[in-house]
C-alpha cells in the first residue's frame, strides 16, 4: 500500500515542527515527500533504520506514479507517442510529406517544420542541430502523425469558427493569438512584415479583404496557415484586427487542440525578437 503524507507523518517523522527541513510543519514536509519526491533525509531527525526501511518503499511508489504530482506535459507526450505508435515511418512521406532517411541509428522521417527540418523517430523528435523539440511540440507532431490525414491542401480557406466542434476554442484563439498579434504589431506593420519574411510567409493576393498584411505560412508540408492583418487607424477610431484562416483539409491532419497549438506557436514565432537584435 502506498505511503500517504499522513503515513509518513505518523510513522517516520518526529512531529516536532522544528523547521530544520525548511518547512513550517512536519506534515508540510511529508506532503512534499509524497507529491514532489523530496528525499526523506532532508529531515535530519529521522533515524537511519527508518530511512533504510521506508526510502526504498517510497522509490517503488514513485516509479508507480502513486500519489505523486503528475506532469501534464509528460502525460500528454506519453499518450501522443502511443497514439502514433502504429504509424509506419515508411508510409508517412506519401501521406504528410518529408523524406525517409537513415541517420545511422535506424530510419527517421525528415520533415520540414517552419524554417527548420525535424527528424522524427519512434521515441524522439529532434531539430537539425540535435536538440529535442519541447514536449508540447512533440505532442503536436505525434498527433499530426496519428491523425491519419493524407489530403493535399485545396486552397479553400476557413476561419476557426467555420470548422466543426471549435466553439470552445474561439475564446482561446482570440486571447492567445489574435489579441497578442494586434497588441504587438498595431502601428508596426513593417515589423510584422519583417517577422513574416523570417518565417517564410508568402504574400497572398486577397483584394476582397484588402488586408495590410496577407501572408501564407507553411509550418508543415500539408498544413498552410493564412494570416490577415489590418492595421489600426487611431485617427478614425479603428483598432488593429487579425484573422487566421486554415485550409479546409486541416481537420484531416490535426485535431482541434493541435490547430490551436499551431496557431499559438506561429504567434510566438512572429512575436519573438530576431536573434541578431
């Protein structure tokens, strides 16, 4: 049976609240031992025989993820890898793009990702420089593999609200993408254009909307994103306006959460300062 904070408090700790461990109470210390894997020996008053008895039991408990505080990013990555495990690497280039390669340690998929190339293996996704993508980006990529889509973009654009089952994400898109871009680039159109150039954004003719900036980005081979930006006109009382559009085939390649993640990642890359600044 797993040791709870109460078990540790009652069976192991001196219950003196001496604060020698750095915590206000023995119970607070016990809670950190259980949820954050704080070593028992951080309490200087636990007899050696009790440490020898209970520390191995706690280690087994940690390995089984009992009582410990969960890491949502790691949980999501574990789930995404399992979801993509049935995807044969050899079938991916035809379906989502990229090139199958052998880097000396087995096959991998070299896939264009924004202005970089990533190398996808069963248990890791790395950049050309050998760095692993952060866990949320890996979750996004594995979900793309697992989605099963193979459609080629048609050039027919849709806003997020036109895609089924996105009602719950409209607010997040507004707060974490549209407003962020508007606040960052209002009255700074040239900066947005420069940022779009750095990310390979291609000018899109769109005379009907007459946007000040209209660029199509290709973060992944089968997933274009169309950014429209209308600058603020303070003298006329108009605030800046942003809209992202997606090819109608995007739901074949990404789930709704991944569409939002990709939109936020594009926003982050547009807003970050160039390396030479």
